[in-house]
C-alpha cells in the first residue's frame, strides 16, 4: 500500500485556477482543525486537501485491493480531491490511523434487564470513545414504577437509562474536541412517552444560565430525542373506536407543542410501507435499522459541483464502491457490530449542495422535474451496490441511501448542507475549544455562507434577496413538502431541520402547524423543527452580510467578545 507521500499531485503546486480543498477562511479552519492529519513536510505541520484525499482513498479502497493507478482508485481520488464526493467525517479523520473506526454512528436497542442496561452502557461508551455517535430505542424497557419481581423493587424506567447515556456523552469529547452525538427514541404507545416528550422542559433559570454560560449543563442536552410513530399510530389517531385513540392524540399534540416551543422532541416515522421494526436511528436520524449494533457508513455527493447528469451518475457508482470498501476497512468499537455489519452491509450515500443546485438554475426550493431526473440517478445506488458486492464476493447491502445533515462536511465542501436551504447569508458560529488545563473556552467566528458568497461576488446578487432558511420559515409547508418529495428517492431517512422564525405557543398556531404536518408525516421518515431562539447557547446566529464580511477569519472569545486570533483589531 502506498504512503501519503506518493499521492498523485499531493506534493505538487496546485495548478493555477484549480481550487483544491476549502478556500474560505472558516471552511479552511474547520478542515485544518478537525480533519487534517499531521504532515511534517507541510509549512504548518498538517496535511493539505490533496494529502487528505489520497490518504482516505488509499486506506479505504486498499481494503478491496485497489491501488494507485487502478481506474477505480484514481476516479475515486479525483472525486474526493475535487470535493464532488466527501466521505463522512470519521473517514476524513480516522482513515490511515492505527484505530481506523470510520463509522459515524452506531445504533442500539435497550434491553429490559440489569444485564441489558450494563451492556448498553458498555457499548455506547466504546462507540462514543472511538468517535461514533449513538442512537438508542428505549421502548422495550418497562415503565417507571413497574414492579421488579426478583428484587422486590420498582423499575427506574427508560428516562433514567437515557439520562445515564447522556452523561457519558457529556464527558466523552471525541478526539479531545468533538461533541458526542446521541439520539434517544421512545414509541408513542409507551406509558412514559409524555414524560419523555417533556424531558427537555428546562425552566427559565436554567435557560438564563445557559445564555450566560454556554457550558452550563442541562438535562438531556447532549441527546436528540424523537417520539416514534408507526402505522398503528396513524390508525389509532384516526379511529375514535381504537383502544389507543386518546393516547395517540395526546402524544401527537403534546409532542407538537413541545417541538414548536423548545425544538424537541422530533418525530421518527416508520409507516406507509416502511418496516415498522426499522425504528432504530442514529444521532441525526438518517439511518434506519431493526438490528442492534448496526452502523452508519456515510459519504455525500456534492450535487452542485457536477457539470451534468451523466457525470453525476458515474459518481454515484464510484461513491457506492467507496462506501462498500468502508464496510471491509473499518475497525469496530465492539465485536457485536462486526456480525451485524457483515449481515447488513448498510451504506449511507447522501447528497448535499441541493439548494445551491436549485439556486444556480433559478429554481425555487420545491420539487421540480429536472431535479427528479438527477435523483433517479441517485436512486440507482442500490443496483450499483449489488454489482460491486457480487464482484468482490461480499454480501449485498440491504440499503444504500441516507441524506445526512453534513454539518462540517458541508462547510468543507463549501456548499449547502444535505437538502437544507442556505441557513443565512452570514452568521456568527460558536464552537468549543478543549482546554486540558482548565475550563473549555467558547469561541466564535463570523462566517459568510460560501454559496451566498459565490452568488453575491460572481453573480451580483443582493445578499438580502437570497432565499434562505429564514425566508422559508415564513413558508414552512414548502420545506416540509420538499423533504417528503425527496424521501421518495431515499431508502433510509433524511436528516433535515425545519427552521421557524420564533417559538409557537398559541393554540391557533400549534393547531395550524400540527394539522399541516399530519398530511405529510406518513410519507416521511422523520421531522425536526427549530424555532429561532428556542434554546440558550444556540451555536449559530444570523448577522448582516456586511458585518461578517468585515470580520471574517477573526476568532473571538464568547466572554466579552475578546479577540483571540485572526486579523485582530478589525
């Protein structure tokens, strides 16, 4: 196997006019800070993007015997180099390392026994400490207060166990700086589900403390939570004679009220032809499974960088091969994962840059025939996966497509994330810097969205006229309808957060939103919303374009907005 030094073009000067790797200051800082490995030959002691592209390609494709010079190897390397395909963050970070655990997440089902609780704590701790987020369904646990026959005691209930996992995540900083990602799900029929829906009902004192101190701990704040709906839920909701009719309606409207006020819970949906047993989710809910110890295996195609549909179709085929190789290459956090992975060989090929693709063609954020033709090509990944698996003597992947949120990956690709619209043309982004000798520092930078920059600087567009998440917050049904439409092409799920302009607390607003959402929910795999300002310490806040342009690249400390890096004094 080759070394990074042998990367084609990795040590060469970038050709004039060809942009390799992130160019915007913030995107470059994210790449260098999170994913660039040490490289002594470089001036700053870290890789450049061509090095990373080769390291990842060489390590992962090598697992299936591909070498530099092979057609498929070179084609995958070029896709990553040009950021037309960006593997998930764990691939970028861990490929080539002694511990090469490249799965972004692991999925679990909590077992209702002492041994099950202890086993879950072991599995989630191992997963989080190797950089994987975790998702757990707790519905098999008996409700709080139920009798325990052997000991004569009473059960603590699922909320106790999920809080234990949450606290593991609070203190496990992956790689020393990466926040643990956790998801908890509970079915609508569980006796404790209403308490679950209210578990993040933090009081005003806690919220104010969070505003003053970003590191102030709040209950379950490390964990994304969802109420799980299935086919039986929709039957019970509609049928007044159903024995759980009252439960279904109470759960739906309480969850809707909570999500419109505090952003959580969301809904996770397994209905309308989807297997109801596939209720397990990862931390961002795009991967679905019915099997404990399953994994996420993620990478995303940057729709906005392809010249035409033919080029995109070829990339779908190659990206599917890369992820298949990842099922052979990746280490595992614990051995139970290996058997599940070999059986399912689950892939999560996603797309990003969708809104940039739409904007570049003058389309609104809504379904259209042209995009549908591109998504048809994307949906052929299952056929390609079968062909590649047969060629390499591997089990065929059970599913192949999932649209992840692509947070830092979208920043590195300098495009819009997943199917999300541009959040806003310019914003203030807060992040935590680990400090082994004292309290972590909360820093922030001003960021210009790279897509907005291109539209403004190259297209002469007024930044105030770019349709973004804030504009679409005033037309929320269009966001929901678009997600439901794209789901037709995705065999796993879609991670997407519907932005709202403010929390909704009045009965009229809650009813209007809830009735609209019910029309689309059976056709989705899940939904989350975020009302602006719903939480203290939210990491992103919109700012005027001119403000960000004047201070881009400068790092400030949140406490007093003291400048700590970049062109200070601006």
